C-alpha cells in the first residue's frame, strides 16, 4: 500500500504574537487540505503533534481542538515525543492508513513558544530531558556536553560548528517561511554570545511559533504526489549519562537503518536531507549517525562545502531548525512538507528527513520519493 | 488479524505519595510484561498514555521515559486526548499491530495528580476543555451544565444521581486496587458538599495517582487470552456551547456504533460495561448514549437496580472512576485491563469499555471477548 503526500502547509515561523496556538493549527490544517484539493470532510482522521501546550498555555486535548474546525469532527489524537512529536505523529498516521481504516489523514503540528519568557520556555523544553536525573539542565547544556565529547574525540573545531550555522542561515534565504532571513559570517558566529561552552548563541535554534501540516492518502494520487517510502523509529535512554556513547546518537542509527531498509535505499543515494540541527553539533552528529560521513568527518566536510549545493548532499535546504526556526511540534512535519515541495518542484527525486526528540532518546527518519 | 490481551497490570489507585510518575509507569509496565509471561525484550513497541505530566511536573517525552526501563529501548510514543488518553493509546497500539510491523506491544498509562494542590490540579484538568472559550470553567461546572440540562429535559432526580455513586462505591469493594473501599448511603451522597449545582462531592471522581497497562499481541495466544474485537473513536466540538445537544454525547454514540459494527454485536449482548463516570451524570449519559437505556431512562433504571449484579447489565464492576479512582492517563487502559481480568476469571464472556475525554469531545469504545 503506497502512501502519498498530497497536501502540504507551512506557516510563517517566528515570533507570531498576533496568532494563538489554535490559529496556527487551524491555518496549517486548512491550507494543507486546500493544497490537496480536498474538502475538509474528505479528511478521515487527524494526528496532531505538539510538545508543550500543556505547560506553555495549559491547553491539552489538542486532537479535539483541531477536529473542532472540521464540520464532521473526524477522529483525532495528539502525539508527543518532545521535539520528535512531528515525526512520531507521521508514524502514527501511517499506521492508521496501513490498517485500511482510513484512506486520507491530516498530520498537523504546531507550537506557540514566544508568549512566555525565554527562561520559562527553557524550563518547559527541559521537560524533554529526564527532569530528575538531569535536574536543572538546559538543552544547550546537554548538547554542549555532546559537543565537548565530540571535540575531545575527533578534534571538532569552532569553525566546523560555525559553518553549519552560516550555511543554514544562507539556505533559509530560499525559504519564505523561515524565521530568519539574515546571513551571518563565520566571524559573527564565532563571536556570538557564549550560551553553554562551546555552544554560542548562533549555534542554537531559536524559540519559535509556527505550524506545519501534510495530508497523506492511500488513494491513487494521479502519479504526481511524492511518496513516503521509508520510515524508522529509534530510541535510546532518556538520561544522557546512561548512554553507551556521547559522540553519536544510537536512536538516529536505528531509525535510519529501518527507514533505508523499508525504502530499499542506500544513504549514498540521497541528494538532499533535512536533519535535526537544534544545535550546530546536532547537525554534525546527524550526518555521521545517518552514515553520510564517517565519525568525525562531518565537520571537515562541512568546512569543505560538502553539505550545500554543489557538494555531496544538500543538508537543510529549508535553513534547518537553526534558521528556519523550531516550533517544536511542527518541526518533524515541516521537514517532510518542505522536502515534498522540493520534490514536487522537480528539484530533487529523493529526500530524507531526520527528527530528534530531546538529547536523542527518540529519533524518527522518513524517506520521501518522487512518484 | 486477531489482537489478544495477554498481560494486564493495575497499580493501587489513590494518593500515592511515595511513588513518582516514573515509578508508576515502571511498576505497571513490568507487571504487565510479567503477567504475559514475556521478557522485557519481547516488547516490540510501547504506547504511553498521559494527560498532564507536562503541566503537573514538567516531564514530557514520556515514551522515552518508559522505554528507558527496557534493555532494548523499543520504539515508544506518548498519546494524549485528555481523560481519553488511555483509550486513544490503545487505538494507536492496535493500528501499529495491524500493520504487521510489530507483533507484541505494551500500552501503559499513568497519572500523578496529588503532588500539587487540588486547586492546581483543577486548573491542569481544565486544559481538557477549551481554555479560551471556557475560560475559568472547572470540570465539575461543565458536567453540572450537562446535569442541569438532563434534569430539565428528563426530570432526572437527585436520587437517580446518588444511586450511581452508592452503587460504584459498593462495587469498588471487589476491586483491590480501588482508591476508596468505603460504602456510602444515599443520604450521605445527597448531603455531601455542593461542588457545582447539582453535583455534590460524592458525585465527583477523585484526584488520583495510579497506572495501568496491557500487553497486546497478534501472535497465537494459546486460546486463553481475551480478544479486542471492536473499537470506536468518536469526536465532537471541544467547546460545550457549540454542541448540538447537552443531554447526550455524540462522540460516545459514534464510538459505540463503530465498535459494535467491528465486533458484529448488539449493545443488548453485553452483561458488563465499564463506562466513564467522571461524574454521576456522566454514567447516566454513557448508558443512554451507548444505547443500553433510552434517553432519560438510565436514572430510573439505576434506581431500579438494573445497573448492578442481578440487573440488566453490571455497570462499572471496578467501582468506576468514582470509587476506583481516576488517574487520568491510566483510566482508559485500566477499564480494559479490569474487564480482561473478569473475562479471564470466567465471570463474563463479553464486555465493553467506554472512555471519554473532556466534556465529551473525544470518546473511545472497546469491546473485549473471551477467546
């Protein structure tokens, strides 16, 4: 049974003070259904991705919140797995389609993070880690530990981290929905404020509001819509201190293996990937764990221009989390929606999306192909 | 493809101050796997149900939290739909099984509600309603509106509400995991403190800590384990004021119709049901919306003894949410686990579980049969 991506929507990402969480969900949902050239009543079920609305604004029961905007109130549920909520909702949606119970489903993710102070948002996000074992840790500090270990093991340099940020900010200029349309120089990244050594402000993805949605169907798509041909779901311990390694994310390796096997593809086949660069070090880890580069080689390859147009693989054409923004529940869905659009536009034939929860306890990989 | 319930676990429900949310999840998970006579490594995936941990204690990413207690860290995700989170997690788990990707999955729900003040817990629970459209409403007040309308339309009496509470407290004496092992008289319910007119303290389910789990498999179960033969998922508007009716829950009707059709059963076939009696009025609504009694007839039938042993159908043999307790994320799973045990013990051959989210925006119905 083939699953096609027949509709996509991505709202503007950024500090969207005039839009509520519900506005964002509604906008992305309706746009995605419209882009699929369907009526709202054609949606058999809805899968909603969100991490923190319960903590940010006290709103839960988000499946019902979104279904309320559909005249027939289709079955809906919310999926959460921290920053991998979007990827996980896509998995649950595909499961539902593959049972044959539903033929067309909406997957929509949104997060509204800028209505609270940065300190408060940082605390909410810390709920993606183990709140007792990692008490008081912020996400920059957890990823700083991973960066430090990577530096010690592989000699990863400041420049290798900075080029990731520079490249993703440059890519974001092509993405009309990106939070930032601003280029930075290596020097500017190098000298940006230290957040958690070695990570600096311009190593970190921002706090963002935004939503993204896709409409998936098992019906005949007329041979035009991109297909979801592989998917993988890998896990690791929630607590960083319990991991086997701090220089790679086992969850990514497991998810990638499963997705590639599903799609009967090699990682070398992919001309383009969206990876979960919540911090610059996370992009290097992703590229190594996906097998695109050998351990310790993603940094040098990035400096060498191998992760942008004209190189080995275009990494984060949307600008990634770093420059496109990271409204948590939307991110995993936005990656797939953005890649599906690039394929629809004929720019690529094959793409991979990589979405991570927390410091790597959850990873989801999807493969998208032209039909 | 048949789905069997090969393992069950229900922790003690109550004010469990010595146990954390993680303790509750771990205890139920390990007990369920042990009761299935499996090793932890036999669990292919985990579906976690919880409503409020993000707001109660700041812990999200609960799939990873639970998977961390399994040596092989199986794929895991959290499902949320307010008080229907448990029922929804069961649905997602069955979808995953029906794709053939997994053969044995754990579904575990837990909630830890008594570490905060009742006022704070009431506010968290209000996140199951529409926080803007129903700003400041507590759940007792929303169900009081439903009760008032039912009284006006059908002449539902104080006594008809009270007998639900008396009966469920009596049933709970049979349930070793129940939060309350205490009988009440009609007079005591009638005179308990007014919470939201006409609902009194003894009309309301309590704040509870607790967990429940089931292990589901598509493998041959040896002909002993009960089967999940029907499931339904119905929705309605999140906002009560937008509903077509305030004397019945459309979501329950839709979910019941689908589940009965799946299982090829009539509602009159069922000798026992667990229904979502978050308030006494909710049990009457459930019995009418499931079609067990005509509209307005559930109250008189309850007074007439038709909802307990020796009557038409045994309703809430566990004591229901009212007396067994209502740790939100656990409830929908506990209903199925409890009924599966009654079937395993040979007390019944066929049972129905009915789980509701919020004031009825989500409803999930499951049918369980002896194999």
